[in-house]
C-alpha cells in the first residue's frame, strides 16, 4: 500500500497509534501504565543525592528524580515535567524546564523570545508566522516556538493553538496551591499522533484496523531481534540490563564493499528500528568490518537519519575496540514490556 496511513486503534486494551508509510510500519505509539512524558506535577523536594547530582522528589505518582539542581531545600514545592520513562525500579525522570507542546506551538515559560522552526525557510512564510506570533503573544512574557507544521497552516488555527497553550501556562504558573497533584497529563498515543505526525495522511479509526493494515504483523517482527536491511544485510538488536547491543551482519554479500554497504544501511534503518521497539539508554553498535577511512561517511549518514527521528540522541563515538556508541533518551516504554 503506497502513501501515509495513520491508524488509531487499541492493542490489548491500550490506546495505540501506528504510522504506516508505503506499507511499512514507520512509527508506533502504545499507552503504558507509567506517567507519559509531558506530564506536569506539583512536587515536593525530599533529599539531595550529591553523588548523583540531583534531588529526589515526591509526586502524586510516586518518587521522581531531578538532576542538576541548586537552591532547593527539603519540603520546597515546585513544578516539574516528566522528561522520559524510568528504568524498572527507578524514580520518574523530571525537569524544571517546562515545555507546553501542541500541533503548531511550543510555549516555553522560562525562555522568553519568539522563534520559528529552522525548517521553514521561505521568508514570506516566516514573516506571516512572525506576525501571528506577535499578535497572540503581545501581552505575554513567555517564550514561543512555532513548529514546522505551521508552514501553510491556517492563521486562525495557529493563533488558537498558541492561545490555548499560553492560557494553560498562565494557569500553571499562577496556581498558588501547595497540594501535591498532577496538573497536566502527558499526551496519549492518539493525541501525540495528532501533534507529531503532521504530514498529510489517510486517517483510519475503525476497530480492528491494526490487524487489517498489517500493524500486528509488524509488531510481531519488532518483538524479535532481527531487522532486515537492504542488500541482504541484517541487524540484530538485543536489549540487556546494561545496554542495547546492535550487531550488523553482511549476510550473503561477499564483495569488498559489503561491510560499508551494510553499515550505511544500518545507519539509515537504526532510528526507525529503535523507535518502533521503544529502546533507549546506552546503545553499542558492533559494525561490520570496514576501512577506518569510511567511518566519517558512516557518522554523517547516521547523523542525518537521527536528525529526522526527533528523539534526543547523543553520538558518543568510537571505542578502542571499533564499536560505535550512542546515548538515546528513554522517550518510550520498551515494546517488549508493553506487549507482555
């Protein structure tokens, strides 16, 4: 099936959104029991942990951990936002830098200024969007980022989105209650799909659509370790307690350039493979043999693929043994944990 299709359905009773592109599963969002990134709490500080450079907090959903803090005393109340998913048995990771995201706008209460996505390069379009931003944010001290989805969007729709997020920010920052509570729930899969998957697509909401559009088959494949690459090469992705190990196999290709071709295919495929499986943390790539002079080409290809991915990923670089390491934000619950 050609084209983009967004399927909004439920899997094992959990809200699920899937993005299919030309018949291939490109992205997958499944609701979990853990607090979703974007959730905002009014929390209480408990005890600092100097060795870890942060402080434990108490929230309405249990303990949380805030890194890089100064000037906080036990018992202080503060607003924090869930920044990712915790590893099993660990506290919820949170940040004090609030971001209120919607389809067109991101309000940044602690970072003033009006900004437009760099991917919008047309000067007339940037001027139009800047005028909308000035009109809607004229009386506000908050910062605003207009997202790439604003390109070509209706003026009124953009203005309404900005106003809604600005009103929410006002309510959060002007609430003087001391009670520990959840102030904003993070977006579920359907809302997140509306917010993030903004390119034109067919929307399917029929019950059982995950089955009829081959999403279930793609999920079954993703639950395994094998990920086929172009040219007959294969990735094997094995999550462990310490890290995610990725092994690149050239398959049946015995040509001198087999290693480079397999590694470049890995670089293009890896972001999608990790995204579908919900994998993050430390990732170690055991690449196929290739000349050292080709390493830069591999890094350039991987960096370009990650740029389109959206999940925060640090390229840590090469190890003495020739492995390549990444550090990826835990922005999703691992698929294997949700599907048990």
